[in-house]
C-alpha cells in the first residue's frame, strides 16, 4: 500500500509539473528560449561551416542546383551587461583563402532603447565599416553574415518587450512537443525590422526553436529556418545544423557547427575592433582559444 501511495504521489506530481509547463504563455516560452540561446553564447568558441547555394526540389527533397559556396569561420562570444543579457561576439573567416581575415564584430543589447551594433572588416581594403541600423527616418536591410542568407537580425537575442506573442496552436512537430508562437513587432519596433511577423515552433521541453517562418510587412512568407542535429552539451540544448531558406531569392544557407566549446576564458579585449584590424593581436587570442578548446 505504501508503494502504491508513493507511485500515486509521483504521478500526481508529474501531472502538476506537466500542467504548469503546458500553461506557460507565449511570452514565457519565448523568454525561456531566449535564455537558452544566451547560454549558448556564454564564453563559447565555435568552428562553423556555412554552405550557401541556389536551391530546388528533386523527388520531394531540397537540393542545391548549383555548386555551393562553402565558408569556414571561427567565432567567440561572451555575455555582458545587466544579468548577462547583452552579448559581444566576433567571427573571423578562415576559408576560402581569398576571404581569409574578413571579420564581423557584433554587440547585442537586451534593452529596447539601445540599438545593436555591428562592424565589418574587409581585409582586402584594410578598413572597418560600421553597419548602420534603421531608425525612424531610415529603413535599412539587416547585414548578411558573410554573404549568406543569415542576417544579423536572425541571430539577435533580447528586446522581447518589442513584440506581442500569441500561441497559435500546441501539438507535436517531428516527434517533439511544440507550441507555435506568432511574434508581432510593436509599431516602434516595426521601424527597425524587415519582418512583419515571425512564427516559431518552440520545443516546450527543451526551449529551443525547431522551425521558424518569417513574413514581410505585407504578410508574405520570405524566409524559413529549420534545425537538425539537436544535442545537449554541458546541459545546454542546441542545434548543430540550422538551414536558412530565402523564399524570395530561392537561396539557402546551412550553418553547421563543426566544433563548440563552452566556459572558456575569453578576454573581452579580443571582442573589439582591434581584433579585426590587428592580425598579430587577433591570432594571439585565437591561438589561446584553440588551446583551451582542445
């Protein structure tokens, strides 16, 4: 009888936990997803392959219809600011050889009142270019990540108060429990984004996005994102493969995280413009990170 009572209590406890999780609002689910994304940025060092091409379908499967362009890069990120909700990241191209040394530095801020900042360094010109962000008087396209179909906006975290959230449905997607959430920018945020709304399939147990659909300000679907190779590393759930489909240009980019290390000692001085322009300084810090990641 004691064993039976224990089983009943455990079952009831499980039901309470499951019910509480099911009752999370759309905003709460997005907050948990954003928190998980921030964890993947915390003192991490990655080796990433970007594969881009024009795509088509054959026998119902997505295929490149041209020789893909492949780029290899290293990136480092840390969280900063109040409650570690801001982030600083740098990405440096390794391949192809003709583009080696091109870099991008990004500062992302959680506060709605502070625009994110991005700098691009073109090694052939030896100059750093500040990438402008849109404001009330200027509409600008988000910067592409090294000519891929991934924009800087696609990688943003924070600024959650700039959107309203609605759960469209709950169910299962590829065997996982999900909530489909529609995020609509506020009137002020609409002046800083190219997306009129975004739909996200959030895994309600692991709190990461399994699929996304982006729409322009006229309601037309313009981009789709899907993930694969979901793994748990050091207690953090992440997707090792993410594919971005540009539905307008019919081009795609697959981001494959070939190697990732968490909890490294990343000197914040490395995440500055000096690392873009000073090759000796950059290589010194990269070598330290490679040694830590071994």
